[in-house]
């Protein structure tokens, strides 16, 4: 291909000078290129490519300096989100649908593990205890017994960061989770704690009895606000009857839970303690073989207690 003879000049600031091979090149540049020869044309192509690369690199550096790439924000901690559940719990019934909707978010969210401590029946209690043991959460499984409550636990320290009771807002659960993952504090939302005068007889009094009437209790349990007053009123009528003993499995806090477990161990009724976690429920137990003869749930009628005790006294 025959190239047209011409003289191409570039400003002195650009380090390339192109000539037509006849006139003397401009000497202010660094290179002289004769574009009428094949060699000169190739050299020109290389030089232009190099120039383009230099401009690209310079432009790229400027862009990086003026528009830095945002860094990925890492979570400050990892969480266990633990739902304390019981099929019989009215609060659980009111929030379960929201919990299930939010479960999808927790399952997909990095650094969050969602699990359930299910107290519905002995089989589910045993399965939940195994999960708690595996994750080093056995202490919380033992002491946190308020159904309808969610625990947010630091996976590393196993510390409870906050508790939510009866919250029916997916937005609140997600917002709390994100704040805790950032390392921020979130205030707990708890049920009202009530004060009760509970039946807690001595070990000697319990051992003498033939029939144990056991109230499974928690100070924050809504159902217990029905059961406890009736239970205690009935108990007054049997103070002098040594064959019947009213006592309480008090799960309200760490102190009462520890005392209850120790008492259950001493009385050899620990199996009943381990398997019966329905707060607001009353058990009627044959002391001789620790058999559960009957149960009452949220019973308001005092006469129902008297009639059942009269019936069961004949069986013990």
C-alpha cells in the first residue's frame, strides 16, 4: 500500500515526531518516525499503543483516588437467636406466624443461627436439650424457661445480649438483629414480673406425703397469674393433712431454678422436673412411685381441686 506523502507534526509536549522521510524532523520530540516506510508505520503503531496504555493507567489512577471502592462492612459478632416455645403457650400462638416469616431472614443471614428450645412435651424437651448441649447453651436451656420469649445470644461469649417477649413485629426482630450484629446494644422487651407467695414446704414435709400437688410456675407466665392464686388458696385447706403436700417447681430465675432442681434430685423426682415444663400446669403425683396421676391446666374452680384430691387420695 502506498502511503500519501505528508508531514505530520504534533506539539512539542508530545514525545513523538512523525516525518515524511524527506524533510528534517522537528527536534523537540524524543522519537522521529518516518511514516512513509513500513518499519516507520509499525513503530508509529507501537508508540500510539504505548501512549494509549499510559493514558489509560493515568486516568485509572485518578479515578481510584477520587472514587475509592467501598469496603465490605464485617459484622462485629455472631448470634444465636433462640425461640423458647411451647405448643400450649398462648403468647407463642400469637407470635409464631411472625417468627416463621422472620426465620427465613435469620436462616439466610450470615453470622446468625436460629434455633428453638421446644418445651411442648418430653420428647421435644429432650431433643432441645441435646441441641443446647451441642452448642454449649445448656446453661441457658436450664435457666431460660419463659415460653414466648426470644433470646439473642453472642455465639462466642454465650452471653444473652437481649430478650424479646411477645413481639409480633418482623421489622423489630430484623432491626434488633442487625444492630446486635454491628456490636450495638438493644433494650430487652420483657413481660411484667409478678410477686407470689408460693408453697415451698420442707424436704421432710414432702417426704411424709402420699400425694404431691406440684405447681409448675414462672413469675412472668401469664397463665400462672390464673393458676398460682387458686393453687395457694386450695393449699391452705390441706395444711393439716400430712398425706397431701403442695409444692412448687419455681422456674422464675436462676436462683429458684437451681433450688428446684436440687430439691427434685433429693426427692428422686428429677425426671418429672426434666420432662414437665408447662408453666401454669398443676401435677398430681403419687409419691410412692412418682407416677403422675392427673393434671390441671389453668383451673379456676377451687372445688375441682378438692374433688380431684379426694379421688386421688384413695389411689395413693
